[in-house]
């Protein structure tokens, strides 16, 4: 099976990311995984650029594919990842992880990315799973 170069790029970014976050933390915490799935109508490729204070994650996600990364949320509740989603002539922004909303509430923070909204499915309390307009 051929592993695409995109997959390798995603994996290397994730690897660097995990290393950079583990470095400097003095105690292991539970890892959080954010998974974004491109559910925009095929054949639309989703381009994403997700940034936190210290990280920039970028990639192109083919239809139906997932993009994920792991991190350990900090103790002082400031962990935040904001994504810029773009495809065709569209540009949308969304905070896919913010400590206020998410810390302790999801450890598999899954988002389905659609053209007009995005929906969560990873909250421990199912009642928190919902869709947001951009
Ligand atoms: C991603 O966004 C950051 C912050 O806005 C920017 O500095 C960076 O150049 C962007 N990267 C890509 C590949 O668009
Ligand atoms: C989140 O997505 C991952 C990857 O598809 C999946 O393995 C996991 O079961 C999902 N978790 C939840 C809570 O939906």
C-alpha cells in the first residue's frame, strides 16, 4: 500500500507537535486528540491551517479523509486552536478547541466539517454534541 506524501506530512507535523508539547511539561496529562473530517461535498479538498500560540498545523484533506493531532491541554486553561478552513472560494474560521468549552469535556474532540456548518461528536456528555454555523 502506498502511503501518500500528504499523510507523511501530517504524521511528521503531529510527531513534532507531540514532542514539542511533551517537552516542558513536568507531569503527564491525558492527551487530547482533535480529529477533523472533511465532509464537504466531494470532490472538494479542504485546506486547513490550525494555529495555537505555539503551533501551526497545515494540510490538505481529501473528501472523507481525517486530519488529526494530539496535545496535552495546559493547566492554566489557555489551550486554544483556531482553524482557517478554505476550499474553492470559501474561507471559514472556527475554534476547534478552546479550554473554556472543551477542557475535561472531550478527549476525542471530533468535528465533521461541512460547507455551511461543523458538528461535534466527541463530547463525553452527548448533550454537548451539536452543530455550529461558521
Ligand atoms: C497559517 O496561518 C498562520 C497564522 O495566520 C500563518 O502565519 C501561516 O503562514 C499560515 N500557513 C499557511 C501554509 O497558510
Ligand atoms: C473520534 O474519531 C476517531 C477517529 O475517527 C474515532 O476513532 C473515535 O471513536 C471518535 N470518537 C468519538 C467520541 O466520536
